[in-house]
C-alpha cells in the first residue's frame, strides 16, 4: 500500500497492533500508519512542552491524514 504521507517519517515493513494510551483499546495498523502515529505521538509531547506552532502543525497534519486514510484507527487511537 503506497499512500502519500503528511511528513517525512521512517516506515518499517510490518504491521503493528497499537493501543490507545487512555482506553487500552487496540487496532492493527499498516506500516505507514504506524509511522504517522509514532510521529504524531512524539511531536505532540514536544508541542505540549514547547508550545511551538510548527510542532502543532505536524500533529494536525498527522491527525488529518488519519481521518482521511484510517478513520476507524483514528476513532480508536486519536479521537
């Protein structure tokens, strides 16, 4: 599956099961979705600490990508 990603990120080869950090609900993600999710979560931590707008822009771009390409995973992990 080749989808345009919202930013540069490292995409590995295997799908992964990812769990919501608050609810524990989990879902299988394709490798590109895992990469986008990891960037969202890491950059959100940076954004919360720094308050820098460019970090929030990356988070929003990742969330928009999930809403478009992985709506079920968005609802499970990020909503």
